[in-house]
């Protein structure tokens, strides 16, 4: 239950957006969606006592064949 400890990806992304000034305008929509997602997640935890399945089962991994082409973010660091 990372959400209850503020260690989830919602809190991490929100902190990142706040610390990287260039992200401000680009990430405004995400910044607005984060509190809503957190409320939904906390309600799920209160009801079921565990993280939502899409959070618990999320894995970072290589792109599968047929998925979106990987784009380099190298130029974003300028």
C-alpha cells in the first residue's frame, strides 16, 4: 500500500513535476489528474484492503512487438 505511505508513482510524478520547471505547461493535465487518481485509489484500499489491481500488477518491461515505437527522450534534456 504505497499510496498510504506516499511512495507510489502518483506522488513521485507529482513531486517530479513540481521540481522540473520545464514540465509545468506540458504536465498540467497530469498534475490535475493525480489527486483524483489518489482519491480513487485510497477509496479502493479502504474497501478491499489492498492496492488496485492495475497498480499491484504493473510491471515495467520491454515494449512488445506491435506496440508503440520507442522514442528517444534525449532531446528533451536540452
